C-alpha cells in the first residue's frame, strides 16, 4: 500500500506528538514544528522507496508473464497444440559402405539423420479429454495415440480409442533410455492398441482394466502390416495371425516414503488375448504375466521387472513353425521366440543442475534386460545400456551406449531380422547413439 493519505499522516503525527509531549516537560512550538518536518521527510522517503520497489515488481511480473507465454504450447480454446522434432546420430558395429554412401560404421564416423517429426493435440474441457499424436519418419508414418476420455468425480478415468496398454511398472517399463529394454520389442511396454481402458485408485492401490479389440493398425509405409509405432503380431503374408480380443489387468500398490526413506510401487500385470487366423492354420492365443517394482530413494530410482510370456501358434502358419511369431513395427517385420522369460532392471538418478545456466537436469542410467527363451536351440537375447539424458527447456537429449547379443536396433550382423528369435550369431555388438529432441 502506498502511504499518501492525509488522515494516516495526521494520525502518525498525533501519535508521535502524544509520546513526545509530556505536560511537565512540554516542548516548545519551534521544537514541535521541527519534529513534524522530520517525520514528513521520512514519510516522503519511504513513499519514494516503496514506489521504486513496486515498479520493479511490476517489471518482473510482466517479464515472467512473457516468458510463460513463450514457453507454453499453442492454445486454441480448450485445445493445446504441440509436437516434437528429433534427429539421431549413430555409430557402432555396422557394415562399412566403402565410400558408397552414408554409413553408421566406426571406421566411417557414423551417420546423422532426421529421426521423426510429430504433432500432438490435447483437448480438455471439464471431465472430457482427448489426445492425438501422429508421427512421420523417413518413408513411413503412423498414428501413435488417438483416444477420447471422461474423468469421473472420484478421479477415475475412461479412455476409448488407441491408448497405451497397461502392462508393466509404467509407460516405458523399467527403461530410461531411448532404445528401451527388451520388453518393448515383444510388445510388452509402451504398446498402443485399439480399445477401452479404465483407471481408478482405491486406497494405496492403482488399478487399470482394459479390453482391446485389436492392435493399433497398419498405416503408411513399404510393408503390408508393419508401419506402426509399437510391436504387435503382424500379418505380412496376408494369411498369418492378427491380434484380437485382448484383456489386461494391472494393480500397483504404493508405499509412501518415511522421512529420508524409500518409497515403493509394487505391482503385477496380466494380459490374455486371441490370435485370429487369416490362413490355413488354426486360431491361437497368447498371455503374459509380470511382477514389477519401483524403489525410489530421493532422486535415485531402481526399477525391476520379470515377465513370462507365451504365444500358442500353429506350425501351419506362414513361418512354418510353432516356435516363432512374427512381430512388426517401424515399417520392419521381424520374428521372436514364441515362449520365454524377460527379466529387466534399471538404475537411474535425476540430478538438478542449478549451478549450470544452460542445463536444467541430467539423468544418468544403467539398464539390463534379456529374453530367456524356452526353445533349447535358440540363443538368449540380451541388452545392456549405459546412458545419460540431458534436459534444457524443450530440449531432451539421450546419449546411449548399448551392448547386445540380440536386438534388431544394435549393430548389423547377419542374423538381422531374427535376433529375438533363434539369434543364430549370438555375438555381442555395440551401438553408440545420440538422439536430439526438441519438444514444443
């Protein structure tokens, strides 16, 4: 409040006069006049200082408002428009081009190219919400997410459309890396399917229940059925299997941390579904069950998961065996073992870099995952990643050093296309990857 009212000044002067005037020792009129002038001068100085502070605060407020507006996504009514553009640098154990073109080989210094461009639409109006994400890559594009939702008074939510399947400890399983862990390549983390999902909390429990009619579908690319974001059973030949009628249940029990202690999210996931035959083979089915846990000590996070999965398929399928299933994503079909175990673990630490102006925080991490296959003739598929993520405003940069003896995205050995299946070479190979992403 600016101190300028004559009434307030008059009260102040009278109060001062009361305490400085004692009948036995009354001040002279000249002394009183001098005291009043001193008080008026002090009051004027205080008002001047207060106005300067208010002016400074106004400038800071306007500046912060401009920054907030600049950093916010595009807003049109209840609709937010955002997106991302990402580029990728890769170098590792890949075949050299011999000067014939771009190469990711060590001896040719790797390759830099555009990774993806995506658009995000988020709508919110009271209890109603919707989300859409579409992505473009080099030579193919697809829908990532597309659902409408309703949030009830108890904060439970219903989503209808292409949404993330509730399986595992979180959206990306145990992983912090750009390459994910082996669960992703079996369609068991960050998997998008077409269906209905309901999420609710009850005490310390968070429950997800879902029904999916089918996978997210095929979009634009060179393959018949693999131009999609997440890994699914695909029907590249036209007479293979297609996913149908899948049910999911996930429960996560949260234990809050005591002061200076550890918080824990302990959970389980179950998934069962049908495989509809489009050819001479009989229909099949599949299931997966998982236990998972996230332990958090301050900024340190330990995530662990063990999963059992099985696909019951006919050896009359196009692959000619019941020990393999055909997966597909990113416009590329591959095969994987029909039955196995998937252990995975990661350790990460989030460190806020308050003393570095150009960096908000860093996340160093280590991850290990494996596909331990039932088929005795198949070699297991392992992957170990050491990485560091850097964040600044809209920038998020992954640095991954990956070692694997069975992952389609690490290295270029001759078993390409079957590394999650028989994995014939069983050779440890390396990839170093930097992904530069700007999110707006």
